[in-house]
C-alpha cells in the first residue's frame, strides 16, 4: 500500500516532466521506396531467378566448405598432439 503510493507519486512526477517535452511527429514519404521496388520488380521480371538462385546457392556452398576447412585446419594446428 505504501509502495503503491510511492510509485503513484513517482509516476506523477515523471508525467509532469514528460509533459514539458514537445511532441515530435516523424513523417516520411514512401515514394522513393515504391520507385525502388518498381525497379526491383522490373529486374526480377527480366532476370531468370532460377539461375540466379542456383548460382547464389553454389557460392554459399563453396564459402561454407572453405570456412569448414579453415576451421578444421585451425583446430588441427591448435592441438599440440596433431601438428607442428
């Protein structure tokens, strides 16, 4: 009960302080975003997405294999029993 009274007074003080802060409205235009999405749709219409996704998949696979090999070499060199 006392804690509730203290919290109520604290929030009244915070409300009074926040009422002094001016209201800020953030407005932005989405015309640029719509234009960008229009260009993206146009490119997506002309580019064969199956081929692009296949190439991206191959690149991601190669990079993943390279990371796994680098990690294995690190572990191999890190353990004194195995390496130099």
